[in-house]
C-alpha cells in the first residue's frame, strides 16, 4: 500500500545530510523502507550533497591524522544495547533497538519505550491504540513525528494509515483516534514531553514516560 502522508522535504533533506536526531532517523528510515518516492528524494539529496563536497577546495590533513584515527580503534566499545523483546511484527529498521515492556496509559492505550543505540536527545516510543480509542488531548514541547506501523488513526480532517508519517509541531493541539477494526500501532519520536490538557494524564505522565 502506497503512503498518502510523507515526511516533509526539509525532514528528508535533514535525513540525507545526517542532521536528524537518532529517534527521528528511525521514524524516517521506517517510512523509507516502504516508500520508493521518498527513497528517490533522499538519493537525489545525497547526490547533490556529494557533488557539493566534491567542489569544496581541498585542505591538507593534520600530520598526525593517521595516528589519531588508529588510536581511536583501540578505544573501548560502548556497551551493547539490549536486543529487542516481543518485537514480532515490527519493521527490520528497529531490529537493533532495545524495547521496554508495554505500559498501560488508559483503557485501550499502551506505550513501550525503545532504547536507541546512540542515545539521542529525542525519545522513541511505540504506541498501541485499540479501535475507537483516542489519545488524550495534548500539545507538544517540540517536534512529534509519527509513523503508522499497523492500523490507522484520524487526526482532525486527516487519516493516517500504515506507512504514513505525521509531523506535529509545538503549535499543534490534538487527540488522535484509532479507526477501523485493527489495533493501531505507531512509532513516535518526541523531542520533549507532551502537554496533556486533562489533569489525570498530567499526574500519570511520569509513569507514561513522555
């Protein structure tokens, strides 16, 4: 099924140039795995970037550049990230991520946090919403990027299905609702905590994790 909602051109360019935090890269990579059009856009951006690099005037390397590079090979490797658990049905782009347990948020809602290998600043989560249920009304403290892995949800006038990506800024306030007969599972990257409108969710936020 082809996607109807894609990452913005700015996001795809940032992905191509390595300018995205790891959590956002995971969301974009998951979308790219199933979207030939966006993969083509990224390839063009990478080609343009390569051409620009080739046109830059060359400068001599430091005399000790090789020694410095070789010395880094002897540095201890970072501890391995735990292998995912209970990841059946998740895309291959998440195969190297550790996954926490599912935590209930409310009836029909659950969240699981993913451990990113590089430990970026943004958080990466899986959100599971039962059909007909919706996430509590909330705003944002930064960019929220969502990739639909399974099912579908409605956000205002827009419907997002498997393969689609939604980008929501700190100016947006919404309460997405799962639609159809299938449980909706989303991969979400967040650079800041949500601003829940209902006091119950504000009290539960430390347990929810975002």
